[in-house]
């Protein structure tokens, strides 16, 4: 049985979010949720993971915060 740790939970979700941003470009949390089917709390954890690794950029859009991969 796999132990539940932050790495096994958010690390895997971070990979899913990274792939989504890579394929679809800049996206809001709502867009990521629609595309991946992940719950918002998992998306926020994954975005935090990616942010800590300095892999995403964050911009304030007209209606929501937009996340994208750093170039």
C-alpha cells in the first residue's frame, strides 16, 4: 500500500496540472478543474507545489487569476 504523503498527493496532482497548462496554455482554476476533473483544493495544492518549484507564472485576469508555465 502506498503511504499518503504530501508528495504522493500533491506531487502527482502537480504533474496533472503541469500537463494541462502545457497542453492548454494559461488557465484559471475553474478551467483547470473542468479539464482535469480535479477538486479545487487539489488544484490549489498542485499550484502551490509548482509555485514552490518556480514553474508557474501568475497574472490577474479580468475575472480570475490566470496560471501559466514559466517560459
